[in-house]
């Protein structure tokens, strides 16, 4: 039996099913990160003193670089989707490959930051700031990793669908892209909250 | 996203590059402002304002929310409402303690 509405929109929503599904999933993700942001606000307002990220040894230049890398990956992700819509397989592979590499670079830089923290004996148990820092950035890092796995599948074996059914493949890339942009969006708020304020 | 004909997509790719330039510039601005050592309230206000502008650009252009179906806007309105509850209601919870302190 064929999965319904993978390409053509449902008459009631005007959307193909996966798109409605990813938006509902992203809504649940907003609540997940929202709960942690809310915890951050409560912890910060309830603390007698709250350290600045720089005072806790957070590396602002590295985090700025990571922000630029994630923003660049969002552009290449949307360019990968545009390349599918323009039926340009070579450019699709190029842009999607670059998106995956940017995700990898982000995680490597995050790993360097974490390693430095551990070397200087800064752990989640050290203080409340580091506890929420590791929780938020760790959860975000897992989301980047999840997105990279999905994107790698669509760059590799999943790309066979491009030749068979480009319309459906384009929709899959759009859905993967929506998730990836959401991960970028979360970092846009995490970066100033943890590193700059 | 409603306009997916090739000409429209080609036009959009130029917009994506412009949005990238805006996002990169705003990132540099937010870092620069953080080194001005503003007091807590203006620093938080400026940082969150810039982050909100950046977030809106990503949502509007990369996630195509500038041109979407009503069903998605309906989901997002509900999400924003519940997010607001999640963010502000717990903070109201300890107002009395802070006043009494």
C-alpha cells in the first residue's frame, strides 16, 4: 500500500503529510528547549550572583566561529533544497556535503570547548551555570548529530530517490531542512544567552 | 511554500545569500556589543533583540514561513502561546518570594 500524500497536498491541510508532521514535531521541540530556557531563567533570577560566560572560561571567539559555521550550514541546506527543485544533482551533492561538513566542524569545535572545560576541572557538577550550560549545549549538540545522520543518509544512499521521484525527494530535503534550520534557530538564542550575557 | 517554479527558486537563492550576509553581520554586532560592558538589562535587551531578528530571518526565509499555508501558522500560534506560558508562568511563581525577601 502506498503512503498517502507524500507529494500531493492533502485537501484539508493543503500540505503533504511529512510537512505537517515535521512542524508538529518542531512544535514539541520548542517546548523541550523552552522548558530548559525557562529553567535557565528561573536559575538565573533565583541566584544571588550569576557568572558571565567569559568568567567561567567560555571561549567567545570559538563560539562566534561556531555560530557562523551553523549559519553557513543553514544557507547551504536551503541551497541543497533549491538545487533539487532546479533538478541539479551535482549542486545538490555539493551543498548537502558542505552542510554535513559544517555540522561536523560545529561538533569538533564544541568538542574542543568541552575538552578544555574538563582539562580545567569544570564539570556540570561544578556550579549551576555549568550545569545548565552543559545541559543546553549537550542537548543541542545531540540535535546537530541527529541532523547530520539524516543529512548524510540523503547525501548517500537516500539520494537514489532523486532520480526515481525528484518531487518526493525534494519534499524529504525540505523536511530535513526545516529540522536543520530549527537547530540553527535554537543556537541563535543559546549563543548570546550562555556566552555573552 | 507555494512558489516553487524554477524562476522563482533562482530568485530566492539570491535572497538566501543576502540573508546569510545579514545573519553574519548581526552575529558580529551582537559579539561587539557584548564587549561594551553594558549593564544587565540593556545588555539582555540588545542581545535578545538581535537574536530575535536573526531568528525571524531564519524562520521567514530559510524555513519559508513568509509564504506558508494556514495550517502551519495555526500550529505556530499555538506553539508560541504555550511557549510564552512555559517561559513566564514559572517566573511569576517566585515573584512573591522576591518581594518578601
